[in-house]
């Protein structure tokens, strides 16, 4: 058995070579080194620091966790007393040892009173290390005791506060439930003072109905229900039963139950609320079960909390277990979009709402297990759980029949749309606001606008002519009121600006509820028909005009014939009379006449016959031109020789009464003309010029052939033509007032005009009474190569 000195020695040896932190207050460097060597000689791994002032000392205390402080008694700027005051304010248990060269007994006693743990002389350092070890050990003991005292005090304070402020009722019972001690909460919970319950049995206050179930659990289970709360009704002092929730703690000694600790709290409000909640839940569950829609509740982790019978019925499952139901939804069923694409599981309404906190409405989803495909309309809404976390409630209804019906309707609508789009007739539709919502291929082809270009545009503003907008607006309003419109000729614009006409039939467009939602129009492009009708009307008008012109020509021919008869009776009478007279004269006096006399009479007859022939030729030419029977027959002639021949012929027929002055300028000698018509033109012009310039001796003929034109001018210096006659001189059988007794038929200039016009030429007249007349002829020439053989 070790004695106390040996134990301290062993402990000291164990502490050797251990680190030690010592703060030294010393102004002498030699004394500081002496103390350090002394401590290290004792086997300590020394960590030390020397300070000389209060500021250095305070800073060193903060910077390091020191085991002990060694201080000289007096320094030039600091002393042990000041150091003790600083130390004990912040570190009351830090060992403080004074080591001084000289210290009086009174000073040593004062230092101990102020809190120094020991004092030594510098010439007696043999006690230094034992003193350091003792003080460190004692400091630890004091610290531990102080901590224990503080903990005890805190525990006592907490117990006091707990006993005074605990809301629960804490009681101590004997094994038969008799109250031995009652907590202060009894006044508030049971209405009894603590002393009123001492000696009473706890079981005597329990409701008889609850006592049957609770008696064994309360006191006869020998601690088996320790820590397990149970509830029951207990009678207050005022006779009212309240609900308590109690936990029991059985205390044993030597295996024998000696007392029972009960902790009870009033749960009347919670119990009543629970009963109401239970009743509400029962009603709620009844409501849920009576709902035709399927309902599934998910918690904040996405697990199913509950579901109703309608959910099982709609999904064709018989399970009533939440776990099995959730497993079936995950493993047994497949989900589809209305397009029959697989519905991504992350996009299911429950997951979307749980992820975003936002509801999903009317999500159409196909669900298929091993049976038929079921179509559901799904809604999901977030709700707040009792734990203040967001759950999701999903409701869904079976719309399989509706979906099948809608698919059929959609198929019919698709077929109808295809029929409308591919129909061989323009079909277009508008809504209530007059905006285009239907536009088939034929309409697009007719107008040049595609369906995508016109959808949403107003038909009236974009395609209807200004003059028709009011009428078409009224027409469409009638259709929107339920009236049908038939066979309306509707002109509309096309992309190119052209107007096409549609024979339009409009009818109201209705939805499934027979409500009018717009107008659908079917038409027929009658643009070509209208154009054909217009062309036909034009042809009829032209034909009528031609007939009128023909009739007019017929009338003119009749008038011509009448004039011819009148002229013939006048013009032919004189030559016929002359011929008759000459013939009779020769017959009567032929035996008496000489050869020369007979020759003269025959010449006279021949002259008159020639005049009549000339008259007949003119009449026949006018008749042919009026009836359109004259055809051009161009031949190549030498224009100069041709003109000279005509001049010679005219000069001879007029008995050389006038000289014809002739000039010609031509690019080429030969030209292509209708020789017969040109002959008539020149003979008539030269004959008229000579005939209507009596007393004069010359007429002029100028011919210019250049630049593809034949220009001829015949001029006389005769009597001229009055202005009122100048506009009529080209009419057949017209004779001027100044013609007088000058012989003629009035056909010459008419023949000239007809002959010129047949060759696409023109005639100009410039005449002045008493000064003469000038007539200009211009005829376009053709290339000789263009004449057909």
C-alpha cells in the first residue's frame, strides 16, 4: 500500500517531460533565465514568456492559455500587487506565485490576502517546482468543485423553475394510486389544491367507463407501460370530466414496486377537436366516396395518401391498399397523349403541380393496363398539409365515351374539312366578326392568296369592291341571322388586282349546339361565263350593227338604184335621143348622104355609146364597192409610164381642151398597186379637173413616190367648190350647185374615195370658189415581194 508521499512522487514523475505554460513577470533577464533552468531541470517542457509592464501582461494573458504565473514582487513599472488585481478579475483560479529577492513578512501576508498562492525567495528556488505542481493541482480541484457547484446550482434553479412553471401535472403515487405528492399545476388542471388530493386515490377520480379499460394499464402492468401515454376522462373538483393524457414511471426497490410517478396534461381541447376532426373526416370521407370523380391525394414526397372508390372503379382496380394502388399506378398502367404518344411520367399533372406548385387543368390522358384504353380528363391542385408542406390532390373523370364521340366528330370534321378543301368549287367562311376562317384550295387558286395569308383578315375590307361592300355586308348579316343567300354575283379582288365574279350561295354555320357561329359560302367562278356573256352581247351588238349597216347599205343601194334610175332617165335620155336621131337620119336619108356624112353620124353614135358605157362602168363600180365585192389585185407597174398613158387617154377623150402638166419624183420606177383602181382614180380626177375648169387651158398632176407612200395631187384653176358642197362631194350621184349644165353623173369623186379607201389611203380636198380645186391622194405602198402570184 502506497503512502501519500509516494503517490505524489509517482504523480510528479508522470507529469515530468510534459509541456507546461508559465508566464513570468520579471525585469531581470538573468533571474528569468535562472527560473527557466530550474523548471526545465525538473523535466518539464517549458513554454514561457517574460513581461515587464501591465500592458504586456494583459496582452499575454489573452494570447496564451497559461498554467501558472510567476511574478517578481516589484518592478520599475509594475508590481505583483497590480498583477494580482488584473489576474483575479479575469482568471480567479489561475495559480499566482511570487518569487522575489527580498520580501518582508508583512508584504508576504498582504500578497497572500490579495490572492497569491505562494511566495518564495530567489535564493531558495528548490521549492519552486513542487509549489508549481501543487498549485496547478489545487487549481484543477477548485475549478472542478466550482463547476460542480455551479452545475448543482443551475440544476436546482431549473428544477425550481420547472416545478413552478411546468404545465403538466406531476404526481407521486403509492402502488395503489394514492397521492403522496402533487405538483402545483393541480389547481389549474383539476381545480384541487395539492393538499386536497393527498391521501386520495387517483383511480377514484377516473370516469367509470374508462376505468374498466385503464385500471390494469395504470397500476398492474408492473412498469410494462412506462413512458407510453394513454388518455382517459377524469373528474375535476367541480364534477366536470376532462380528458387527460398520462405517462407512468414505476419505481422499484429490491424488485418491489414502491411508488409510481405520473405526468398528466389536459388534452380536453385536443380531444374534442380530435372528435370533431374524426367526425369531420368521416363526413369528408363520405363526401369523397360519394363523388363520381376519381380522387387521389399525394403528400409532399409524391406518395399517395388516400384515394376514393371512384378512382378504383374508373381505373378498373379492386385493391383497397394505398401501397398496392400506388404500385399498380407505377408498374401496371401506361399513359398516353391524345396523339397516342407515350405520356412522359415527369409531365403527369401530379408531378408538375408538386414540382411547380401550380395547378393543371383539363389534361386529357389515355390510361391503359392489360385491358381497354381509358381516356381521362385530369385536374391537379396543390393543398397545404398539416405539416405545412404542399401536397397534391388529383381529380379525374372517365371521358372515354366522350373521347370516342369527339374522335368520330373530329374524323367527320376532318373529312368535311378535306372535302371543303378539295372541293371543285370556291368555298370560304367567316366568323361573327366577319374574319375569314375557311378558305379552300379553289378559292386560293382563284384569288392567288393562300389560306395562311388570309385567315383572320376581314373579307369585306380585303376582297370586296367598294361599290359592293354595303350590299355584301347586309347579305352576310342576313346569313348570320339564319337566312340563306342564293345566286348572288359577288365580285372579289385577286392578288393581281383582277376582279373575278363568284356566283355566291351563303348559309349560316352552326356548332354542335346549333348556335350560329359564322357563315359558310359556296360559289362558282362565273367570270369566264360573264365574259362569254359580255362577248356574246358584244357580238350580238356587233352583228346588230352589221345588220343595221347592211340594212343601211341596202337602203343606200335602193336609194342608189333610185338615183340611178333618175340619173339614167336623165343622162341616158340625151345620148339615146342622139343615137336614135342619128340612126333614123341615116335610115331616111342614106341614099342621099355621102360617105363622110354617114361617117360623122356613126362617130356621133359611137361617142354617145362610149359615154353611156362610161356611165354604166361608174355605176357598176359604185355598186360593187357598196356591196363589198371589190377585191384588191395589186400588180407591179411602171408608175411614170402608167401616168403618161392615163394623161394621153384623158387628153384624147376631152378632145385636147386642156393641157395636163405632169411632174413625177420617185425612188424607184416600178411599184405594186391595184392598176384598175388607180386608173379609175386618175381618170376621174383629171376628167373632173378638166370638166369643171371651162375656159381654162391646163390642169396639173404631181406624183411623188417615196418612203413607202404614193402621193398624187391634181389641181385645176376652175370654178371651185362651195364650202357647203365640199362635205358631200364624195357621196354617189351628188352634183354641186355650180355644176349647172355640165354633163355628169355625180359618181366621179365617190368612185375616187372608194378606190382610195380600198387601198388604205386618204383623200384631201382644198377648194375655193372662182380659184380652183386641189385634191390630194395618199396611198401606202407594199413591197413587190409581198404580192402573191
